[in-house]
C-alpha cells in the first residue's frame, strides 16, 4: 500500500504504433532512441519541446511560489533539467554534494567578509546581460551557501543510514538532512529534490547487473523511508522514480 507502478509511460507526443512510426504519419519526439534526449524529456515532460521546455519540478515550484508558498529546490547530483524553473518567481535550485553537503566559498571567511568585496568588484554596470547575471549569481551563491551550510551544520538524523556507503544512499542521506534542517531552521513549505543513479545502460549480463543496481535502490529508499517515518514526515513525502531504460529493465524482470 506504499507504492504504485505506472507502466507503458514514455516520452511520446501521442500514441503511436511501429507502423505509424516508420511511416512518420504521427508526431513523435526527436532522437527517440538517444538516452540523453530521452532523459531530458523525462525531466521536462514536454516531448514536443525537448530542447526548450523547462523542468517539470521547476515549473511546479513556479506555480507554488506564485500561489504564495515558500519553496526550495535541491539537486544532490549536478545540474538537472527537472529543477530548471520557467519564470522569475522561483529561485534557482541549490546543488548539494552527496558526501560533503554544502561547500562554502572559504571556510575562514563569512558572507560579511566576502559580499562587500564582491559588491565592490561588480559595482560598475556592464553592457553585457550575461556579465550582470553572473555577478548577481556570484553574490547570491556566496550568501546562500553560507545559510545552507549553517542550517545543515550539526544536523543529526534519527537513525544511522544503512545505505550510506552507496552513491544513492549518500544522496538520500543529504535529502533527509535538508528535510530535517528545513523543519528546524530553513522554514520552506514545499521542497523538491533530485537524486540520480546511473549505470542502467546494460548490454551484457543484464539480469545479474540489474539485480545489483536495484539492491542499491531498494536499500537506499528503505533507509530514507525509515528516517522519514522517525521524523514523522513520511506521509508528507512523495518519491517518484523514472528511467529512460525502463524497457530494458522490464525485459530483464520478465
């Protein structure tokens, strides 16, 4: 009663058969068999605009922010399309390291030390919009990283994360820490998180290798669920998992 499978969901524009695909009588996404573009479309849920559409979680956060909610977006694995906002209402997402958490500009310096110097360096307006954007991002990043680092400093989870020695386990550990920090200091009402596990593009030893990968998924989510239950927040959390290699996984499971 805790999970649900939604099968046969892909990045198609409309329902299509193999014959229609070959005859090109219906619209379908570009590069239908390219992993990178299929991952992009999975994350923006807009196959008609694979290259230009913003991330689906970013768009959701835009709507929530416009509705008056305090929102936060965090990636524990690089710069994903899924968190990219569509408008100016919501802030950019924060990138958190899976092992070390938040890295500040210089641990010996605070934002009070850095920001006046940064403001002085960037006080002259540039004719380039890109230069102005970079200057603004540097200033907000320094301040934001210090706030996040302070919020996460000293956060203790309710349990020892059983899967903390795996890539996905370390990522969900950071998610759990941010959620707890949010309850204590950050005060955000609606947060979105992105984690990722690669290595599913299997061409040999499919059954054995897939089983090893799914054990990591199972252990990491089990630890995360247990932590959320101890924090009393499991009913407030939705975990969505998607893969562009689902067809291979389905064949292996079969």
